[in-house]
C-alpha cells in the first residue's frame, strides 16, 4: 500500500473521529429531548433535525459552500469577524460529515430514550436527585447500548460520506490530482478510478472502506441486541 493511500486512510480516520466527537453529545441530547417532547409544534423540531438525512449529500455540501465560503454572506461576515474561512480539512469535511451523521444518530437513539420508563426520573427526583442527576445516573445508562450502537453507525457514515465532501473538495481543493495530501478515502478512490494504472489502489481503498463499514455495522448490531435484551429482561 502506497504512502498516499495510507495518508487517505489516516485523513478519513481523522474526519470520522472528529465527526463522532462533535456529533455524539448533541445527538444524545436531541434524541432525549425529542423522545419526551410533548409541547405544541414539537414535530417541527423533529423535522428540522432529521431533514439533512433526507437531503442528497451533494445538497448539504452546496449549502455549506453557499453559506460558509468566502462568497457566502454568512461566511464573509464570519471571516471578517474572526478570520476563519471554510477549508476542506478539517472544518469543511467535518461539518459536512456531521450534518449527515447527526440526524442518523438521533434516529437510532430516539427509540432507546422513548423506551425508558418516564416515571423513573421523577421517582429519582423524589429521592433527592436533581433533574440533571436523574438523567445522568438513570436515563443515560439505560440507553448506553443504543448510544454505542449509534456511535458505530455514525463512525461508518462519517467515514463513507462522499457527496458533500466531493462538492467541497471540487470547490476548495486547489489540485484534484491523485495523491493530494488532503484526499480522504472517498476522494482518493474517485481520483484513482480515473486512471487504469491506479485500479489496484482503488480496489485496496474500497476493501478498507468495506472493512470499516462491516465492523461498524457489526458493533452497531451488537449494541442493538444488547439493548433489546436488557429491556426484555427488565420487562
């Protein structure tokens, strides 16, 4: 395996891990809130949170470019205020992956929080626990297997996210050549497929991606089965 292939795998790993660290806390909070939401119009929150999962990934990438690049009004304002500009890595790739990964994780987590007995937290509060303490010590541990399952799927989604990152790369990367130092696995795979000489590299990168996805789905399924077994035993 060549150096640029290893660099692409390393870059994709960084994107996936950063995305997971950024997406997991808000996914857990949003899933918990959405599971218990009963106020008028809560369906609007559900729609907004899950919308990116239904959009074509290329649309997500275009939205990031239109809103946060130097040509967008918001991006221009942020650039003047902070000096920050949208780049492919890490900010652009991680933002693109997070926007697609977050709703997927919320979708996986919400049923777990809905399955938690709603009387357990109030009962803990009558024994002296604060609302935050009851959620942290009771609700979250009960949903922990589902959190691990969602994280596994989120890691796979962030690793394999292509549409949004391809849009960002085509606009933000100065050079599309094979072996570019800012090529993640999906980008390197696309570039490698353009040349018959790089068919072997493309095959190796594809196999690595399949391996990552297989392990992630296997861990996610294990978490789901553990969560279902725990609740079956409790009932």
